[in-house]
C-alpha cells in the first residue's frame, strides 16, 4: 500500500464535501487495513473494524440472541462464583480491566470487591473510556477510577499511583478467541508483564462443543450476526466512500475443526468489481473475504496456552452445560 492513496480521484458516489474530506485527511487505519486486506490473494479484513457505532450496537444485540450463549453464560458463571471472587485478591488490590466494553460483568466484580484501591479500565478508545468512567462513577461514587488509554497488546505503563499494589486483571468475553494461538500467548505474556508478579487474571474462554450449536451462535435465525458482518461493507461505504453493493455479498460462518475455531466470511454472490479510494478489487462469484476467527478451547488446551505465557492455572469455572469457561490464573 503506497502513501498517496488519499490523492487519488474520489469515486462519483461521494458528495463534494466527502471528497474534500478524504483528500485532506491522512488515510485512516481502516483504509490501510481494508486496502491491504483486499489486495491479498486470500482477501481478509481484521475483525477489530467491526466495532464502529453501528457495529457496536449490533454486537450488543448479538449478546441478547437466544443462540448466542457466551455472554449470558459467562455472566451466570461469574454470578455463581461471586462469593469466591473477593478471595482472589487482597482487599486493597487494583482491578485492571482489559477493554472497557463489558459494564455488567465489571459491575458484578466491583459489587463484591468493595475495598478495591482503584479500578483501571484500559482501552484504545478514549470515547469508550469516558463512557466506562461515567457509568462506573454513577454506581460506585467512592471508587477511584484511573482510566488508561492504550493498546494492551503492547508494553503499557500503569498509573504511578497503583505501583506496588496487588493487581487483579479481568479480560472477559472470550475476546482472546479472536487471536491465533501465537498471538494469544503473546497477549497473555504481555498482560502478565503489565500486571506484575503479585497478580491474578480472570479470563473468559469459550469452549468447544457441538458444531451445530457453534454455527447457530454465529449464524442466528434473526440475521443479526449477518448484519453485524455486512456492516463492515456499509462502514467502508460510509467512511471511505467505497462502492460496495452490500446486497451482492452474504454472511457465512464455518467451523474449522483442525484449528478449533469459527471463521466468519463475506461471500461475493456474483462476479463483481468494487472500488475503494481509487483502488479496484475484483471478486469472483463465491469468493470470500475472511472477517473473523473465534477460537474455541478445551480446558487443558487453554491452561497449556496460559502456562506458555508464564501463568499458573489456579482455578477454572464453568456452567453445568460446559458451554463456557472462566479461568483464574496466577502470575
Ligand atoms: C466479542 C470476539 C467474543 O467471537 O463470539 C460475535 C464476536 N462475532 N458474533 C465472538 C462475535 C460474531 C465475539 N467476541
């Protein structure tokens, strides 16, 4: 991808002001990733670009679908273990949440850990942090909230105020499942470095199960996951003036047994050409854009992954149907 893409003629679908905006702005991270991903022989787009405002709202709807068991199952596991959670860290510990998008689960932890020294939400999005802080402050007025804007997949400095305090990390939702095994091990190792020697990590990991049940969770009857996936193309049209005919693509969820993961794709219904910021991309009929990996684990496999990253498995909690797991890891 060259650096001059913003100077290329805008497509006719844009208004004049949009064209000026695209011409003046440096290319967004989304533009770079989309153009690079569609230029590859096997087309793909990183799943983090699902989450613009529309995509985040659609994800919230996914979590309420009857087929999408992870969110409610993890919540039930945490509720059933609420009595044990305070014993996982000393009373003056600091709760560090990686990603700040999961308020109901966080509130459950804060509810049972009343003497925390501070709550530190970590997120790349400043806007998400402002929201998280406001939400938490209304319910826990006396809690010290110290938001950190940053990327927790890289070295990250916590506020000086929490130096030397014991840490309890929290990474719910099986978000780790979006990463390959190598990336997941690196992330876990980085979290261990961020949290330090006197720390515990509570992390959610979705479990392997009947393939039909897995597919249903990623291809629901109401079509919300399809909308969530296709929103990526709408986003490209809105933000980059791309000319995707969204109806000419369909949602597809598959399960890869070898890697133990759900894969999401957007499938071109016909042969077609799409334009993004002056770049033309050809699609054959049936050609796919890969949009997401969602890894499923067994308990031993996840513990082995955590151990590779320097963590010691301390406990694992699941639901009676064994749909989802919450691991407690010790540094
Ligand atoms: C937010 C990554 C945990 O993989 O289950 C839901 C995202 N994608 N439906 C998941 C998602 C399609 C979700 N995570």
